[in-house]
């Protein structure tokens, strides 16, 4: 099992609600278009202006196939414009595997 964790930090204090709305819009798009379940997470301590998305795949090959499809999706590219609400350079991806 491969788990992808993407985190980002809201660019403007007080815009957490907007960031959460965007995060859920993105998750909804991925579910409707690709059948991909995306969990949206927020921390309970530390920097509360962070948002995380978690996606699970059976293999890296499955993840790579998804990335290839999503990269060419004009609707997703349009939705992704909402990433501007996050601090530039704060987007961070981790790829984990179950052992």
C-alpha cells in the first residue's frame, strides 16, 4: 500500500475556512472524476493553518497512472488554481509505503 500525504500552509492568517473549502472542492473533484477517495485533514496542534490531503494506492504504478491522467485534466488544472490560497513553497509531498 502506498500513501501520499500532501500538506500546504494557508498564505493569509484568517483564511483557514477558504483553504478548507478549496481542499474539500479538490477532494470532491477527484472523487467524482476518478473515483479517488481523498481524506482532508487539519492538525489539532502546531501550525493550525496547515491542510493535508491523504490518498492511498495499491502500488506506485497505480499512483503514477493517476498522476499521468490528472496532469492532463483541464478541469483539475482549473480547480488547482485555488492553490494560490496557500503560502508559496509550502506545498510538501510525502510518499509512504506500508511494511
